[in-house]
C-alpha cells in the first residue's frame, strides 16, 4: 500500500475510534503512531519522534497562554461576574418579550470576553440564567437552546483559546486575530437577540416578561459590571496596543480576575484549589489533544496527503469561493461529530495549505485571519447543531425536565442565524478585517 493510500485510509480509522468513544486526543495519537510505523516499514521511528515531538511541542512559549486564559476563566466563574452580567442585562431587557433570553445572550457575550471557552461559558451561565428563565415563564426547550447558543460566544469573542491554537498552527499574530473576532462576535450576539425576537413572535407562549425596573435600579445594576469591562479592556486592549504580549496579557487577566474574586470574598482556599485543579485538568486535556494532533498531522505530512489534496483541488478548476464553501460545509458536518479544538487541530494543517493557494485579493496574513474567523464561526455552529452539539448536552444535563428534542427544535433558529452570519462574512470580508 502506498503512503498516500495509507494516509487517506487513516481518516475512516480515526472516525471509527471516535465513534467507539475513544478520547479524540488518544485516537489521533494511535493513528499517528500506527501510521508512522506502517509508513516506515515497521521501524521504530515513532519512538524517537515521541521524545522529540513532545519536547518541541510543549516547550513552545506560545502555549503558556492556554493555562493562563483557562485560569482567568476559572477565577471569573468564582468571582460572581456571571450573576452581575445577567442581572444588569435583565434590568434593561427583562420587561420586553423575550427580554430575559436576550439578557442571557448579552451576559454570555460579556462572560465570554473574560472566559475564552464555550463549554465553560455555557455551563457557568446556565447555572445563573436557567432558573431565572424558567421562573419567568420561558419554555424549557427555548431556554436551553438560548443558553446553548449564547455559550458559543465564549470561543468567538476574544480572548479565545481556540483562536490562540489557530494562531499557533498558521503562525499568525494573536493580537490581530483577537481584533478581527470582535465585530463578528458582536454580530453573533445581536443576531441571537434578533432570533429571539422573531422566535417569541412566532411562538408567543414560549416566553414571559418581568416588570419594568425604574431607571435608578437599572443604573445600580450596572455598577457590579465594571470589573468585566476593566479586565476585557486591559487584556484585549493591552495586547492590541502592544502594551504587552498575548502571554503577558493572559497573565495580567488571570491576576486581575483573581484579585476581583478575592476582593468580592469569593476566592477562599477551597475556590482557589478548585480553580487550580480545573485549570490543570483542562490544560492537560488540551495539551494531550495537541500532542495527538501533532503526531497525526506529522504522519499525514509524511504521506503527502495535504500536498496531494491541494494539487487535486487546484486541478479541478473550482473557483476560490466554491472551494471555500466546500471547506466550510465540511466543517459544519464534522462539527456535529467532534469538539471544536480537535477539529481545528486536525483539519487546519490539511485545509490551510489549500486555502493559502486561493486568490481572494488579500495578503496572505489577511487571508489567514479571515479564514480563521470563518472556521471559528462554523465550528461554533457545530457546538449547537443536532444531534451531537456539545453545548446542547451540557445545558440539557442541567435541566432534566426538558426533553432534548425540544431543545433541538428551538436551537435550529439559532443555527439559521449563524449560517446567515457566515454568508455575510463570506461575501464581505472587510467586516472581519476592518480592525486589523
């Protein structure tokens, strides 16, 4: 069997391992090591690579940003910022039809700006917002779908762990990627709010309202939100303006959220221990996936799969826009089966060489940033696309009284909003690139 055939055969093997519920990092590591062993005629080359690949990967200074952003998200979860954001948004929007759901989306956007993780945003905000939505008369499926969709803002609005990984894979400037994600992130939040407004007019019995709050009470509800704005402005603004590197910015953000949680009296020894433990666990999981992807992508590079795929696509005569559409549709389908980090690590080394050859009238850096934001959005759609959207299961696990099918029906409205946003950003790249 040729190396090229071996490379293509590895894809169904990888998917088979995933369907058998093997951890994705382990599945990629097994395929990478097994493929290297077969491609080198049974020699033990993979043993040498196991030593060198591990050291070269994890000695990268750029990866140190990941545990710092994860720690920042843990401190933010313990600080009470999620409750403050939801109360402030609810004070201004709760009296409107669907207003509490819009407030939940706004709070998810704010929390995502200091968290960087979709699953953490979904899990944290659901603890705060789900009981309030149910008390306000919201149907279970609509409430869970809203929080699942709002949670996806955690990986789009900077700082984002997934964007950091993408920047490392494509050797792009993290600060520029963060800046490029701001407007698409805000469009996502506004699109979800518009979706809610449409949904409650089609199904008026699915949502309730609260009494209008006096303006004085609304302004008072805004006061506890200032730490979120301070941390976001300091981290993203500091990185963008060159006051410090992304890694230094992550350290500043982690220290800032930690001090805020400490000042609020919410960071005792138990909370600190839990934050450090969760950060270590999350970092270990991410790094293991990074290692597995490194081995698997190294094997694919040896078999020339990315190069042959790029040459084949170039020889078909497809227009650049058609190729981009096919790649995005592939991500949309794969997003129903895999988590976002694994998808990025597995596919970007394969697809980026193809995209880099396309002519969209941009510089290589602009093309990489635009492609990264598009991929991030489509990956985000996968988190809420039935039947295997990760956010859907997380939210539904916190509301046992709501059937998953009810969440599926309601979340399709949010998926439609995401697809419309992808089309807009695909047609008008300037929306993504205007801030870089």
